[in-house]
C-alpha cells in the first residue's frame, strides 16, 4: 500500500537538500518504496569525528533527514512537518565507505508521526537505529502555531 500523499520523485527530493546540511554531507536518496525511503551517505572527512569514525551526530542528521522527508511526503499539501524528538542508538563504528539508511513509518497520525530509521554499513551490518517523532502542523505555521515559513527539519 502506497502511503505517500505528495509526489515521491527522487530528483526533486534530492534537490531539496542542495546547499543545505544534508546536501553538504553527501546524503542522497536512492530509492522510494510504497512505504519506505532509502538514502546513502559517505563516511569521509565531512562525516567523521576527530577519531576517524562516523560521527554519531551525523548519523542523526541522516536519520532526521530521512524521517522528515518521509513525513513530509505522507501529509497533504496544506500540511507541514517539524521534528520534535530523535533518539538514536549507535551500534557499530564505521571508518570509511558509505552507510545506507532505510526509513519506515511506525505510526502516521493526524498530528504526530513516528518513524524508524535503520542505518547499515556496506556489509549490511547495523550501525545505528533511530526513532524520529514529528509534529504535523498547518503549512505556514511554525511549531508554536504562529505565522512563519514552512520548515522541514
């Protein structure tokens, strides 16, 4: 069953991040399924911490980017989404190569969505598991409900 309420086009989704955090870190969406998204990210000088390992905070950026894009695609055009909470468990160190994340909804509600994101290394070993909570708001409202621009975390 397809859960997307907006057009799910890889080129358009990747263009959203150009010159923003996700784009600068090399995050690229590679697959859209009927109820999941897949994205990859390099483990290189942009994404490592000082000890040469994938930075845990950057894994959170990948997870939040994926969950937020999924949440955005799963609501109508009159709505927007904002991240409210992310929880991540880091399971394995990565020094180089690429990591791949898969984001799937846990629950898509009218006001809140919950997304599970699993990140693996090139061998398919789990690197990080994360859960993202997003609030669904009216387009043009900020998180507190006052007038503002639409945000996507």
